[in-house]
């Protein structure tokens, strides 16, 4: 990945943006894409739209990725100066304890730790149990309510995981043979800033390489996905897409304990094409079209399926009069935690696949997706 793109990904994933508080990552995307887009705008829920005109006004091809991340919101300050919190998005209680966070206040970002009563003081039978987040608090070093308030803390402050982007270069081996190399990114908020990143890189590639496309591409950095696909609703209403390729993380199945039938894709084996999730059955003609575009361009890819969970596409495909939709993802390990992992080669291949698909999505092709 070139340095400029990597620096953009780093800045984007490090930025502060739990669901409902996405201005910082949205601005980073806007500043990056504006020179490659014909127009940028935002909707009433804060989602960013960036348009790249092709040789025909229609069809309108929407490529959204959500820029919110899972985080927290301060619910109270107790007498000892500790903060209680509600989750913004889905968290597994077990990954929270002992983690660093940053609380955003009017006086800046305050570092803190998610903590609970120490195990030494718990009765034996309690020590083996998972501590629930209702019993946790954020310690910001205050000793009473006044000190916390003086730091700028108040009810409603948003909180994000404190986690910094980094990379690991590795040599790839498969069945005992050397198969090139890859760079693995570690960081927070890959769900789903990687999607917004891919959308931005697609528009950049179309512009820089002067690639002709018989449609209008609308990239979107949507908001509030993690709290119920809310930004997707207004984005679909504003854009009225004729076809949608939602960009997301996919749950990588190459983690001990995960069976192939639970998550079939692996990190580093190519972008994933989702054949089913609990929010959408993709348009079958679009699915076949994308698979054959990947085959023809020799872009590695994996078929995926997710029994539980959904994406922005779950809302977009039933918006307006309905919209042929598909989810293309980057297999990511350890999502909804302080740090996940994904392959930059998979990410680059997702961009390549999208560009290949966008090049071919003309009026006739898109009409064929819903013909009977
Ligand atoms: Zn998520």
C-alpha cells in the first residue's frame, strides 16, 4: 500500500468517533476525497456523501462504509469520582476490563481505565465469573465528583477505546511454501473505517487513473451503524441508489475455536463476498456478476456467510423501491474490541475488485439484476 493511503488509514482509524460522535473521522474522509470527487455533501444524520461522475448519470452506484466505531457514553459520575457508562454498540463484557479509554470533554481528551472491584477482594465463586459492564466503571484518576467535573467530565461525554494503529510485516507461507509477503494492520475501529477507506480509495483510483465508468459513483461514510444501521437509512433516502455495494469488515474465521460453518473466511486470503447474513439475502445476479468480475481479473476472493449480525446493506436494500445490494468485506480478526487485525493485501484487493465492478456497471447490467 502506498504511503499516502496508509497514512490516511492510520489517521482515520485512530480518530475519535463512537456512534453519534463521528465528525472527526467524517472530516478526515472528506478532506481526503474532496480532490477526487465532483461533489461532497452531508445529510441530516451527519453521513458524508462523495460523488464521482462517470460517462452516464445513471445508474447510481452507492458504495458505503460506516465511520462510527463501538464506544461508550458516560452515564453518571459517582461520589468517588468514577464514571459509569452505557455502551454505544455491541461489546462483549469480557474484553473490557483493564482497558484504556479516552473520554472526550469540553477540555479535551481525558485518559482512563475500565476497572471493577479487584479479584483479590472477590469471594472464590465470583472470581471465575465474567464481570458484567454494569459493575464496571471508568477511573480517570479523580478522587471525588468535584475533581471529575473540574476535568470537564459530564454526563453524556463520549468515550472511545485507547488504541493506536500499527503494522506487522510478515512473510506468507502456505503448505510449507513461501508465498510472498503481507502487511497486517493492528488497530481499533476497522469496523468499519476500513469500509469508508475502501470507498475513498475506489473514488481516488477512478480519478487518478482516469478510469471510465458508465455510472455515477456515490461513496458514503455513514454514521450510527453500530447502534442500529441508522445512518444507512438517511443515506439511502438521499442517494436513491440503483445498486449498492456495502463495504464492511467480515468476521475472520481463522481464530481458534471458530468452526468453518460459523465464519468461513480467513485473513489474507482475499476480500470476502457475503452470500447471506441475518439482515439481507443479496441480489443473486449481482452476486454472480461480482464473483465473475473477480475471477476474470484474477483477484483472490472468498465467499462468506454470517448467521447472526447485519450491515448497512440490510437497510439500504429495502430502501425506496428496493435496491440490488451486496456486501464486500475484509476478513478481520477480533472485531468489537480494543484492537483488531486485518491484511492490507486483502484491503488493496477489495479496492481492485470494486474498481473492476464499477467499470462494468452500466444501465443495462443493473437493469438485468431485477429482470424476470
Ligand atoms: Zn460493528
